[in-house]
């Protein structure tokens, strides 16, 4: 699972709207939260910590999701490069 899906899942589990989360974080528009949940951008680390508090989850859980997604992405990219070079 990537961070965007994780954030949306945890927000819904907390019973909060994107607007409510944005307001708690001090943003004027829910578009910020929407962009994070669609993977168009990522919140700053300090904001991730606040999100963890709002959703009542461990910041470590959130960072584990980010780490696993990064490892998966790097593995995929390396595999693709390996097979491209092998095909030459």
C-alpha cells in the first residue's frame, strides 16, 4: 500500500472529511488533503506527524508504509533496468 491510499484509509476510519482534516491542519482548502490522497503530492514530514495525531495512529506506522512503498518502487525500477540491459 502506498502513502496516498494509507492516508485516505486512515482518514475514513477516523470518520473525518478532507475538509475537516485540512481545517485541523490549518489549511484553507481540502484540496491539499485530496492531492495527498490521490498521490499528486506528499505532505511535509511535520504535517505527517500532525496527521498521525489527528487519525490517532502511530507516526512509525505511516513511515513504515512510506518505506515499503519506496522499496517496492526501487525494486521495480531496478528489475526493469536489468531486463532492458539484458535484452540489448
